[in-house]
């Protein structure tokens, strides 16, 4: 019998902190060497930025809500008790991370600086390697063929 504290994915850093860290690094680079995406941000750019932020928050929060509704936690550092495969999980296995990336892109538009975008591939790579890979191994171990069938049907990102 395994101890409940060892029955986790092994993720050590909350994924929102990885996204926030990448964005913060981009913001610091922006302060040190400001480069603008556009000479003057337009109302349309601001609108798109706010829409991306809203869509990202909505996607991430709704996905987390589905975890709660299924009686499990969205925190990858805690044990998972249910496999959620409905709602946005029909289209992506990681709607919370897609939502955070969408929010990140919207923030970049509002900042009007490409520096955060320079760090986004690193953020995605860190999430992929240190979060998603561990979660997938854990979910296969926990849910077996049910998770493998889901994984074969639904893309990791979009």
C-alpha cells in the first residue's frame, strides 16, 4: 500500500507560477530594453488583448471547475481521484495550460512588447517537460487503459 502523499504526479512547481515567471522575465526585459510590437497600440489591439485574457481565464477556470465537480483537485501536486474527459477536455488534454498560454498572449498584447513572447516557448517547454510529462505518467499509472484511450483520442494542446 502506498502512502497518499507519494500518490501524486511529482510536479514540484504550480504551473501558474511557471507562466507568471516567464511573463515576469519578459516584463523585466521590457523594462531594460523596451521594444514595441506597434508604435501606438490601437483600440483593436487592446480589445484583442482583453478578449484573449478573458478567454484564457474562462477556459482555465471552467476546466478547474470541472475537476472540482468531478470530486478531484486541479492541483497537479495532489492526488487525482477522477479522470475528467468532458467539456473542454474533449478538445485538449490540458485546457488549463492552454488557458494560461492564452492569458499570457493577451497580456503580451496589452504590454505592447514582444519580450514575453520570447519567453513563451521556454514556458511551454518547462510545462511540457516538468508538468505534463509527469502528469501523463501519473495518469497512465492511475487510470491505465482508460487514460491511454483518452490520450489516443484527444490532443495534448490543441
